[in-house]
């Protein structure tokens, strides 16, 4: 059986020299999932691969390691839902076994096997993941939304008087870390250093090992504290779970939850805010009440998922997927962003996907993200709180000046500079009052007209007396018949209901 991967370095395959028309290709003419094109225009690259190979395409990872990128929506679902054919155990990777991929590979932090639920299948996966999901099931949703709102307003208080801010560096990158530290049980550990360490780990820089040690030191302190003095938090529940996780397993899974939730939600918040600030239809629907913030978040999960891909799955045996012959030990990549725009399930990529959660933003199958509802809540409440406080927020630079840092798994917005009218801080312990709406814009933003001024108070009407009657018993010509008096209302029922629902939503 031959596959595109039979053309490997050292087998005589010609490697296109730099600057030639095929400079974006690797051995065997295969496209690379790293480098300038993959990082700057991943969606364009996915569409090229789909046109050339169909729903499953041969690609090259860093160091020209071979893998399959799964582009089709149904093919991704089949792969993630069939662990008997496609395992999460990276020790099956044939390129790792034969030495083609070495332990010092740039993606080693992603694929190196560890005793974690994300690398396990079967009974071991059920044991470890069961402990994580059970601990998450005890998280109080309403109280969580309450402190998400408070942390959001605390962050806005830090820059609301300046009239300008970078919403990535001062909001999107900090809110998820504040919330996750609270959920895990270590709010005192939140700091700028922890945020930067988490970012550094994900980037895979030269200092990633030091950053990882910093994060693990904080988590190990938490494990030791909760072993001796349990509390009502995620770490304590994970330690006390009947699965009997060791301290090392608890610490490793706390890191997994913390870093995965942080990176996913930070990217999601930044992407939602960018869409609000740059897409006139998005902003108009939110301003006009035709789209809620949760619906905006869901649309963003379709259009710009926090993770573009997830590496990886490994073939348990020879099989077929999407018309391609997959060999035992081959590596496969879950193509999240590509699957979300698969023409088979989404013929019009510009169509609204409101109310549709069939996207793969959180992967699928047994390894689907167990904390996705927490991520949604952080984004929903955080974006809502910011827009309530700063309804006149505007992008401070041209849209084409925005830049991203790309990697195999994600595309992170570098900066989102904005301007707004300076405002005083608010007490984060009370329900925030919405800022005054800005005047209607003349270009594309849709806003409501300002309410008309209430009429001047009128003198009380005189006591009712029967109108004078004509001799025939009819009313005097020109005299209107009296109208029945209507009791004063204290506010319409729909408005009172909406205020109650809004207060409940925000946790008050």
C-alpha cells in the first residue's frame, strides 16, 4: 500500500528550494501546517487542501513530520467518536517509534504521553475523566456567573478612566485566569506573572519549561493545602473523588483544566470583541436586540473557534477515512476550523448559525471539552459586562492593522486597541449601572432613538360630573363623551419580567 507519506526526507524525494513557486511545499509536494502561510492564512490553506485532497488531506507538521488533517465535518465526528480505530495514546505514533520524530521535537509538549485523561482510552480514560467531570458538575453556575461579572467590572475599573485600552492584554487575557483560579480554589495565586506564564507555556518558547515549573508550583501548593484542609472547590472535589487520583495526577489534571480553559476562553473573548468592533452586521444585531451576547458567542465559535486544530489521534490499525488509506500508527489532526466551514454542512459560510451548536469548537466524542459551559459563561458574562460599561467602545486602529500570532492549534489576536469616553469606576460588589448610550452613529451602527421627554405634569381633573344634556337627551353638540379613568401603572409586566431575568442572568 502506498500513501503520500511514502515520499519522506531521505527517500530520494525532491525538496523544493526556497523562493521557488513551490516554496510553501515540503517533500513529496505536501503542504506544511507550519510556516507563514499556515500561521497567517490558515483558512485559505484549509480550502486549498480540501480542493486538492477532499475531506482528509496529507500534510506535514514541524520538521516535516507526516500527518493527516481531517477537514470534513462528518469525518471529524467519526474519528473523534471511534476510539477503537483512532486512539489518543501518542505512543502509537509510528514516526515516534522509528525515530523520525525525536523527543526534542517542537510539538513534544503537545504529543508527549502523560498519565492524563487526554492521552487515555477505555477504562483508564473513564476513571480519570470521570473524576474531572464529576468535580465540574458541582460548580455552582449562578455564583460562578456572579463572580465572573465582578471580575469583569474589576478589570474595566482598571482602565475605564483612561478612555483607551488594549482589550486583549487588559481584559481577554486576564478574565479567564481570574475566574479559573477562583474555581480551582486558589484566587490568591492570580497575578500578572501567572497570566504570562500560561501564555508562555502555550507559545512553546525557550522559557516554556520555566513557566511550566512556575504554574506547577502554584498547583502543587494547592494540592498540598487541600489534602490537609479540604474546601468547597474544584481541587478538593478532585482529591476526594472515589477514583483515587494521586497527588501527581491531581496536579497534572489541574494544570490541564487551567491551561486549556485559559487559552480557549481568552481567544474566544478576544474573537467575540473583535467581531463586535469590526463587523457592522454583528454590532447592529447586538445593538438592535436581534442577537444576544450568548448567540454572538456561539456564532463566533462557528466562525473563529478558539482552537483551529487539535493534535492528535493515532490510527490503531490500517483503515480508511474520507477516501484516504490510513496506516496503523499514522497521526491525525482534528480540523476544527476547517470542519466548521465544510460546504457539506455549511454551504454559505456567511450564513447566521444562531441557535446551532453543531460546530466542533470543543472537539467531539469521548474527549470533547468537559468545561465548555464554563468557557461560554466567562465569555457571555464578560463581554456583556464590558459592553454595558463601555457601550461607545470603538476600534482605535484600522481593521487591517490587527495582527495575530499563529501556531498549529490556535490563532491568537495580539492586540485589540480601543477608545471610549472616560468614565469613573463602579463598585464591583453591587449590580453595575449601564453607562449612557452614545449618540447614534451615521455610518453602520444601529442604535435605538433616545426616549422622548416625559410630558409636563397636568393638573388633576375635576371631579366627574354628568355632561350637560340637550333637551332631547343627547350630548351637547361639540362635547366629547367622557373616557373611563385608567389606573396608573407601575411599569409594564414584560419590562418587569425582563429586568428580573437580566438580574438573574448576571447573578444578582
